[in-house]
C-alpha cells in the first residue's frame, strides 16, 4: 500500500456530487461571533473577581462576563446564530445586571449615609436572583435544543432549522 492509495473513508469525496448535496452535513461548530463573546466573557469574569475587592462596581464586570458566556453558549447552528433563546438569555442577563447594579448602589448609598438598608434592597436582590435563574434556564434550554437538532441532523434527518 502506497501513501497515495492510503485514503480513508473520511477524506474521500463521494462519486456522485449531486447525491452529496442531499446528504446531511454535520454542524460546523460554534460561530465566530459566539467564540468572540466566549473569549470576552471569559476575560471579564477573572478581571471582575480580581478587581472586585478594591472597587465594588468592578464586580459587575464579572456579572457581565457571565451574561456574555451565557449568550455565547445559546447559539444555534446555521448562518443566523443568534436565536430566540439567545435573545431571551440576553434580556434576562441584562435585567440581572441592572438589578445587581441597583442592589450595589443601594448598599453603597446606605453605607455612605450610615443608615440601614431600605426595603427595596431585598426586592432588588430577589429580582436579580430570579433573572439569573431565568437566564440559566434559557441557556440550558438553548444548549439542549441545539444538541438535539445536531443529533437529528447527523443521523440524516432534517437539516438544522435552528431553535
């Protein structure tokens, strides 16, 4: 067997090019925009955690990084990677970030005035926790739907239509 004849089934082309277009194409992986969000979010988290003890608002950078990671993981296969689930994740993440920022502002104002926390602090905290849970559920749902779509497409079923 020579090097030229040692071709395997993975790197050979089908004999019928028209039949090759009809076969199911496996998913290409994470789109470039999703990978960029993943890198930026992955960078924001440690920076926010390191700077957080010195500047309280810097902790919001870690929250924003988690939101970016969640949006990046909620992509769908295909040319339009930003799905309805990505929109839900982004909206819930922005609301979580806003509730967290308002909660931190409430803490800072109360600390500067040497006053007890107002009743709105607990409401902001609970709202932030709820938005975080909503974001997490939407991210997991998007990942599960994408996985099921990819499995269906790799088995020769319908082409990925997106979730």
